[in-house]
């Protein structure tokens, strides 16, 4: 009898839970339509003839504009702006073994390697005996030109 009673209670609780759940449906995902569109979007495209060539050029131009909007700090090549926003955190405090901008003794051996080597290390990253330099200062959105401009600005400050 006890087992029968427990079975009836369990069935009653299940029925109550189903009744409560039916009265309170789960909230709808507001991003559902976008997710479905992204999933159904074509992976590639076929371009044929003059119309296709025009469509292809328009797609390339749109992609170039989208890529340009992703460039760090609005695409500025002002080294002081980039240094102040990104590089200052390590080169201002010496974190991670980074030479401080004001410490000319630590910059001497680095400057002897040449500007191109310093730019290469800043772009690709570098691990040395005294510390490490993350690629592009840890911001992959920086362009090569921005990195070069910042390195050159830093060199001018050290001299």
C-alpha cells in the first residue's frame, strides 16, 4: 500500500509540474531569426559574366570597408595615441620585462638591433631572456603600419 501511495503521489507531482509548465512557457529567443538567417546563409557565391563581375567587385568593396572598420584606434598611425592606449600598460611600468620608455639603458641593446628588427618583434611577438613582447602588443587589430608608427615614435622618445 505504501508503494502504491508513493506512486500516486509521484504521478500527482508530475501532473502538477506539467500543468504549471504549460501555463508558463519559456521565453522566446529574440535573436532566433538572426541565428536561423546566419545558418541558412550561403557559404559562397558564383559570379558569371558582367553582372557577376560587378557583384563580385561590390562584395570585395564591402568586405574591404568592413575590414577597415575593424582596425584598432580608428586606423590612426599616431604612435603617441597607440602607445597611450595600449603600450603604456607594459612600457610605462616595466611589466613582463618590457623596457620602460624612460629607461635608456635597457633600450640601448634593442636599438642596436635596428628599427626593422624591433618592428618585426613587435608585429610577430618575441620572447627573450628579459621578458616577452606579445604579437602586436596583444591587440591583433593593429595593422603593420600602426605598429611601425608606434615603434618609431617610441624610438624617438628614447633617444
